[in-house]
C-alpha cells in the first residue's frame, strides 16, 4: 500500500458529519467554473462526495452555455445547491426552495451577497435566511465572513455547519482570515468548512492542520492547467492536513533551536572541546 492510499483509507475511521449525514471525504468541490465535460473527471479525481452547484445550472434546460449539471453528477454525490445571486434573505429562501423542488435534496449553501465589488457575504441576512430554512428541514451551510458572534448566531439559527471565507471569492489569495478562522475552530461546535479564496493545495493542507473540518474549492481547480490533476492534488493535501491535525503537530519554538537527535547533545557538554578544537583533534587522529 502506497502513502497516498494509506492517507485516503485512514479517513474512513474519521468521518465528516454534517446535519446527521456522514462523509468520508473532507473535500467539497465547487462546480461554478467547470464545463460539464470536466465535472465528472474532477469529481472522480477529487474523491469528493459533496459538490456545490448554482440552481440556474439545474434549471437551465441543458443549454450549451450552462448545461444541466444534474446530467453530469453521479447519483452517489450529495448535491449542495447554493443561493448564488441572492441579494436578500428572502431571495435566498426562494432559491433554496426552488432547488428542493428541482430534486436537489435538502442540503443548501446560503450565499447572500449585496457587495458586487468584493463579493463579501451579508452576515445579517445570512442568519435570517438560515433560521427560516433550518426550520423547514433544510441542512443549511451558510457562507459567512468569519465573525465569532455571527457564527454563534448561525448555530443558534440551526446551521449544520459554518463556511467562513479564507479570502474573497475567486481571489486564490489563501488564508487571509486565518486568525479569525482559528477562533471559530476553537469556539464553534458545528463543522467549520473553509470556503472561498484557497488557491493552492498547500493552503488547503495548512487550513486542515489548523483543525477546520473540510475545504471547499472551485476557482483554484477550475483555473488550473490540468483540472483533474489539480483536483487530485487538493484531495491529497486535504487528507494529509487532516492526518497531521489528528497526529498533533509538534511544538513551535519561540526562538533558538532544538536538537533533532540526542547524539548532538555533546554540543552542550562543557567537558567536550570546542567545535573547532574537536575538529582539529579529530582530523589529527585520522
């Protein structure tokens, strides 16, 4: 068994549980920038069990421009329709209900965005929509700016997870909000799923090492030169980061250094000659 197989199979004993549903993969694949010809390849290489989708891609009738994504997603995959395009809580609720009617299931990713320049979420409207939809039996995963008070409000409203942004949507800037995400990891009891801004597998790995529960990525994969290969790279990075978190990362030294081998302890032994003298002695004894 090779290293990648060992990492992947170890996740079966460490499931991700969202809204009472169990998943062995911690990689949520965004599909917003994928053509239908690459959706299946990306899903296969990512090992993803949840894939996001814009409702308009399920209701578009399979036209050449958008296609019907339901035709490209295997039945075994859990659909996570998002409320992309909603500018108010009421619009988000309406889109979520439409997704359910289209047969997309009860999972929904809430996005309420009024800011057209930076695409930052409207946290207050997101809490409002979450409360309505959770009461209707949806498994609600809200996209949010990482704020502890808002995250607590979302959990109280019935959110099954919280999805803080790492950086603005599509920016590939990485963990710009790292410190705030760490606070959520420490304080929030539902899964914390990092969404938006992750641009490299190494950044996904770093986030998982922090203790987040899952990663959602779209742009970083869709804009790669080889989409299936990048999806696989993210899969391995996420699994490795989770394994490292569970193993317990080593302590971080504030300054100085620490010997990696006890054999180097003689450097601190006052009875040993100075390094230069010892080197000369050793050389002379050859």
